[in-house]
């Protein structure tokens, strides 16, 4: 996405290299007015020598006639005859006499023509010899330029075309031999699934010859939107293919997407991905990110013990700007093929490359190599003339020399030469393009929830030690979730022509990824909880997190027909309540870590101890832990008091918490709120109490907000439902959370960890909005608030910072470079601010769930992660299994350690756990077998290999993560 079909105006210099060839043309008058001498970093091959090059520019016109040039440099003078040129030359490339200079030296050129002499001078600085690696690829947008099916066909054809061109150029000089980068494993996955065995063999032979290069990511994914497990699954297919073929895939090439999650650096040892080439968009909503161009660094993981070599090169659209928009592609014809112009060196890297390298040198660039990508456009055919262009270039110039490369070849060469000189940085490269996902808030919420649901299905399969683990179905689910988080959401004209049939078709396919994932994951969830025989009128309650927990259980009406009386496994009655939804609710106490508790349901009324601590009075609701008061006119929360410290956590100068904010157009002054609030009781009883606010709201057919409290539990649940109208003028929707926590720091969860906003961000990354995984915490040294958002990932800090951020925004002054800390949080749930790719409007019912927990202590990373995981992975209910299940044959503990994911190994014999230490000190992990069993424990990785044997007690580094496998 990014090279939209518009006409770019570029001034192309037709360069006449000095030869002694004559032209049979009639004499023409020179029409230039003067000459200018321009130094370059280049060296020409001239008379068997390497000569420094300057460019002679004819000002205000061209030269057509023959003439003579006198060149003085380095205490040497040389004369060169210039032949006539019937096309006219705007400039000439002049070789300077003598050896390369080691200090600034003046060059003088005099041009004699028609008895007139023109003279120009310039200072020539010393210049290194350059090697420039050129990476051929076609940017993979799964859609955008055409339907997904046609896009796929083009990329599959590109593989066959590339192999043929590599075969054709195999005897070229090594630097000019064609190589092809598929960019996304999505292409390879589909190619192999459709290819005959003969084509598969041909493909893998080309890979092993270096003709086809594979980078590890399944697609160009918005990595800040994936959760930890999904981020790792991004590389699962490539690593399995690599293992099967005995090759190494250790690179990531991310095209178009500006920014990336710090989690990529955290999982280097798990995925084997050690190199990351970023070729971002040139201008669309990229903020200040261009300042990272050509500043390679080792990206240190949060633990500091892993590193990812990162290079953000020039925008991937360079090839399109120089050549691609001058030849047919998907923007101009339906079925493009590789296009031969007959002039490979035209519209190539001259003069761009000389100016680019000169700029690098002026900035103090310390290396003698760099990399440029070469794509004709988004979803374009290969450039079949590249090998000839590179061959001709290298025959003409001694420096810079061009090398057709793979991502792996470039990084290997670069690191081998400069490893000791590469700087290191740590922090999140906060993404910019996550804002677009809120143009389809319903599907985005579904994707987030499905990822947690899939992990819970995996966990239950492991906890129950179920047989027949359906590996392929789990893999298919992850693949569909990744495709939904791939950066292409729709057509290039999705905003300008939203009713176009192709636009609607592309969105239907995009939407189908998450709908297909839901279909599979619902089935997997059911299968994971299903038993061959069930105990009548009993239920099993599963806890998929790595600590025992007390939490609310909602038993579906279908599993609680026997009555409303609930008893635990000891026969003791449990306080319960039948809800207006038909569900039976009760609080399950101390459900064991990664285990289950069993309860029975009996005829009769729900057991109750009396009114307890729950209170419902007018616009006030309390559960013995919190007291919440609503403003009667608006339904906004005007007081949020934790009874233990009697502190109001709502900012006194705010209009209210959970306030609906609608911003039409581009101005924060135009913000509108809900009106005509009607407050009613939705649930009332000894377990669950809630108030329901029904309101009119701009941009909607109405909204409801439910404030729900559970007796004795330290959490507030907000359930906000928007019945959205389809509106195509620019708009944004927020919910306000103006907490009162003076001197607060804002921290939030990301894949494999958490960061402090501003402090843990790389320079030039996005600070206008943020993307959370599970939680945000605003705390000072004494107290704070943890907010979980199940459905909406985007938020802003301190104020709404997205007003006026409409369209492409190249070089907009509104991009923030610093985020002041503030306890005011704005959940950004909907928008249509983009001008391409994303949805122009959205409509229908969308629900946003939030959980709020106030803590009477300063920030505790483990506590925040516990809160987030509890909220995102609720207790699960299933008919109780008749057969006795052994469950996990071990317990696991570790200070500040939590388990991100648990699953059965693909072989069905072992248990895989992904551990995270969220603390600032190393954690001693203790794994204790049950029933005196002997356990074999191994450090593992994405491929579930047995890397290193571990004892029952081992250290997990501070802020580190590790995969282990356990077998009896």
C-alpha cells in the first residue's frame, strides 16, 4: 500500500557519457547559457583506471554540438573531445585526471564550443568506494491494487518469472545475476499449495541456488496489533519450511508499514529472525519516522540479552518513483506482465544514487555500503531489465558498484564488516498505521477476542491432556488472524469510491479472514471443553492462567436448567444469581493455576447470605470495594471511589468518566457528547449489580453503557454498546477516562512485555496514539489505576491528539515528538480519518468492554499483568467430565513470572509453555512434579525443539521470555 496511482513529475537527466563516437547529424546551435560543475561521490571507469567523476551541467538548456573540454585537477590537465548529440545533453559525466584525492581539491573544467569558452569550478571532497545492494521485490499488498485473487496470481507468476530470469542471467557477473525476494511467506505458502511436485522441486532448487530468497514474516503485519503469541506465529510457516528444507531463514523484510513492535526483538532466540529490513512508506501518515532512515542499529530486547539488527532503508517506493510509474502495472492494466522498455539504463539510479550517497556522506554516514529496494509498484511484475541495468552500471562506474542482493546477503556482508561499530538502542518503535483498524471496530474487536479465545482453547487442550491435538486447525486459525492483521485492509480507492464493486469485494475478503477464524476457533473451543461422558448437572470451571484465582463465572442457561442453587465440590452452597440474560452467575474461589474446579447445580432457589455489600440506590452503585456515582443528566461517571482508601479516582475538573465523545470533521472544538440519558437497573442481586444508561449520541442510533460490579471483587466492568450510523464525512469516537492520579506515569502492555510511554519509546516513533495489548496503568509512587480494554486497542494520553490528522499528512506539524505523562486516557474506538485502504464508514452494533482496577500501591508490573490476563482470559465453563482427568502433572512458580501461553506440542506428547519475567530482577522458576513423577524439562523455541536440558529450577532473565517444554 502506498504507491497510489497518480502521476509523479520527475526531471530526468539524459546523461551522455564521454566517448569518441561520431554522429552523422546536421550542426545545431548550443542553446544553453552557461555551465555548472557539480561534484559527485562517483568514480568512472576510464581508460583502464578509476577516475573521480564530476557532472558538467548545461544551464538553461542543452548542448547538441561537438566541442572540447579541458579538465584541470590534482595538478594535472587533460583534454577530452565531446561528440555531437542529436538528442541534446543536459549534462555530461567527466572523469577527473589523477589518483583519488585525500583532501578537498578544486576541479576546473573549460568547455570550448563555437569559439567560445565556458568555465566552471567546484571543490571535490575525498570519497570512499561504495557498494550499493539492490533488493528486487514486489511489494506485497494482499489486495489494494486489485482483488486478492488477482494479486495472488501476480505474485505466483512473479516466482516463475524470477526463476526464468535468474536462469537466463546465471552467467552474468556475480553482482548482476538476478535474485528475487518474495517478501511475504504468504506468497510462498500459496505457491507451494498449488504447485505440482515438479514446480515445487524447481522452486526449492532456485531457493538453494540463491535465486529466490525468503524472508521470514507471513506478511506485512501491523505488529503492534498482534498479541505475543500471534507475533511469534508470524514466523511459524517460514521456520517450518526452513527446517524441512535444511535452509536458514533469519531475516524479516517489512515493506510499507511505518514502525514495529519491540516484541520482535524480544523473540529473536525463539524465531531465529536476527535481521530486520524496514522499507516504509514514503509519506502517508508516517510522522517523524524518516529520521531513522539509513541509521542501522542493534535493537536490544527489553531484557538486553537479545538483539535484532535493524535497518530502515529508503522508502520501498523508490523503484516506482524512478521507473515503475512509467510502465504498465496493476494501477493501469488488469493483467500486467514483466515489461521491457528496451533501455535498461533509462529511469534507473542515475543521477538519484549520486545525490543520495552524497547526502549520506554529508551526514557522517560511517559505512561504505547501503541497501535500496527495487519494486515497480505495489503488486507489480518483476523488472526484467534490472540485471542488464546493473551490469551496464558496473561496467561504467568503478564506484558505486551495484550488487543485486537478498536481504540475508546484505545483512551478512554488513554485519561481518561492521559488527563492532553498529550502535545499540532499546525501546518500542511505536507504529503509526494502527489507527486505521478502528475504521472497522467490530471486526478489530472480534480479532482481538478470538486470539485470546484460541490461546484458551490451546491451554485447555494441554490442561486436560486431550489426545488427537488438531495441529492444522490451530495453525489455520493463527493464519487467518495474521491475515486480518496484515496491513492491507481494502482497495486504494476504498475511501474515494466506497461503493465500487471491487472495493466492496476486497473488504469482503478481508473480513472473511476474521469470520473464518471465528468459525474454526469456536469449534476448537467446543472440542477442547468436550468430554465423551459428562456428569449430570455438574460443571467444570477452567482457569487458564498461571495463578489460582477468584473470579466471576457465567453459566449459560443451557448448562443450568436444573436450577439456581450452586454447590462446590464439598457440597457447600455458593451464592448465585440468575441474570436477565438467562445466565447463572456465581463467584468461584481459588480455582487452581492452569486447572479446574467442579461445581454442581441443583433444583431450588439461588443461595444467598442476604444483601451483603452490594448497594444500588438511585444513580449510585457499590459492591463493598467500589462506590460509583453517575451524573443523572448524562450517565457519565462523576465519582469513582475505592472504599479501602476513600479516594476518588476521577479528576475533579473533568466532565465525567466513560463519557462518549464524538468528533465530526477535524476540530477538537467540535466535539459532541451523548444526551437524554435514562438510567435503569439491569442486574440486581447478591452477586451482580449493574446500572444501564441509554442515551442519544451523535453519529449513532443510540448508545448504551452498563456499569457492572461483582460482590467483593476488585474490578469495575464497563460495557459500552454503540449502534453506529454509516457516516462518510470524517469522524472519530472516543471514550474518556480522566483518572485523578497526580504525577502519574503511563505504562501499557505490548507483545512480550510492557513499556512506559515516552521513556521506553525509540525517537521518532508515534506519540499521537498508542496501541495496547491488554492493559494501561497510570500510577504514582502511592497508588494508581489499571485499565483493560478487551475490544479497542488504541488510546491517547493527556488529551485527544488526533484532531486534524486527516488524509496522508506528509510533513504535518501535528506529529508529536514528546508525550507528557498524564493520568487522563482517551480510548479511541472508531475513526475514518484515512484517505485510502481503510473503511470509509462503519455501521451497526459494536460493543466495547473495559475493566478498571484501582490499586493502593505504586506500579507493580506483575500485578498489572495479572489483572490484564484475568480480564482477557475469563474462567471457562464446561459440562463436568465423567472420567477422572489427571490434569497437568506439575506446578510452576516464579517471582514476577507469568505464562503467556500454554499448549500441547505438535507431537501431542509434550507441554509447551511461554514464560515472561515482567520484573526488574531475574526470576527463579520452580517446576515441581506431582505424585513423585520424573519430569524432563527443555528450553525450546518456535519449532518446539529440545534446545537445552533444564533442571527443575532455573533463572529467567529480567524482562525476558523463554519457551520451555515439559514431558513426563
